[in-house]
């Protein structure tokens, strides 16, 4: 694992953290409306890159690309809702279950083999989520369900990306997210529009730009280092979430909730390392 790959992943984790904070800052706006603005920005930036590079933006395997875009849209919508409604660090921690679902679904989608010890790591991670739900009164079963479902659809999206890895340009895969999401988000916004005011417009622009930077640097990190090693650095995001949550939103946790978060992270990281 070289220094460049570490720097890229650290930058990606910072930009993702700033995106999370921005989404929570505009909690008075519907999550789908935030995703609409994010999608427009991603659409413009991705299409501009593909046109400049003279790459066909529609790709080759359109069915799988559409599936990736749809799964990503569902995952992100539910994740943004949890970011707005529950503590920042809790939402981020539950989303970290996505590598677990990626591995489990990989058994069926990409015929991945799972070692017996990995099931212990899975149980550890889900046990941590149950502890968080049981000891944090701000976490309801409903938002726990939304968070876990978000991680599940993220796992679906990651497995589809793995199947597309040898046939599609990475930016084409990124492009299909806004291609699928924008029309549906637009229909929602037409009937549920909440007028942004003042700084809201800048924050919405910031969400899109931070996401694009985060995806760019994460891709660069994965291209220059071993996947299982470099991806563990991404979990430093929980530290950012705890810090931003405390200083910007006045969020704090009891001891058992911290234990639950630690169990989730330990289970996820051990699974990634074992893979």
C-alpha cells in the first residue's frame, strides 16, 4: 500500500464526510430533492468527462448498468433520509454494513466463496447494530430498517459493478447513477418541492461537488493499491462523523452505543481484511 493510495483514500473520506454534513445541514429539504441536485451536478460533470474522452456514455451492458443505477439510487435515497433523521455517526455506522452485504450477495451474484470465520464477523457487525438500536433512544426500528436496506442495496450495486468491471469504463458506471435517478427525482420534486432559501442553494451545490471529488479520489485509491487493504482506511469516516456530529449538531452517545459502533466497524474491517 503506497503513500499515494493512502493520500487518495484519506481525501475521499474527508470529501464524503463533508457531503454527509451538508446533507444533514439541509434536513428541512426532502432527501429526494437533495439527490435531484446532486444528480444534476454528477450528470453534467460525468457526461462532460465522457464526451471529452470520446467514450460512449451509454456503455455496453445496458441492463446491468441500469440495475447498478437503480440500486444506487435506492441506497442513496434511504441513506440521505437516515442522515437527516438520526445522529450522523449512527447513520454512517449502519451504512458501513454495505461490505457485509456485498460479500453475502457475492455468493449468489459473482459466485464468491466465503470463509467460515467471516460469518462470525458478519454476526459481530449486526450485533453491534442491534446494540446501537437498543441503547440509543433516537434510533427507531423504522430508521434502522431504512439504514440496513440502504446498505443492502449498496451491496447489490457493488456486486453489479464487479460484474461490469471488465466491460465498462468506470466513469460510464458512475454516469448511470444520475441517468437513472434524475428523471424519478424530478417527478418527485414537481409534486413535493420545498423552496431552498439563502445558503441552501450553496449547500446543495456543495453536496454534488463533494460527492464527485470523493468518488474520483476513491477510484484513484482503488486503482493504485490492493482493494482489501486500502478500503479499511475509508472507515476513518466514523471519526469525522463523531467529531462533526458533536461540534456542529450537538450529538453525543452513551457508552453502550460506542460499543455497538466499535463492534460494527470491527466486524466489517475484519471481513474486508480476511477477503
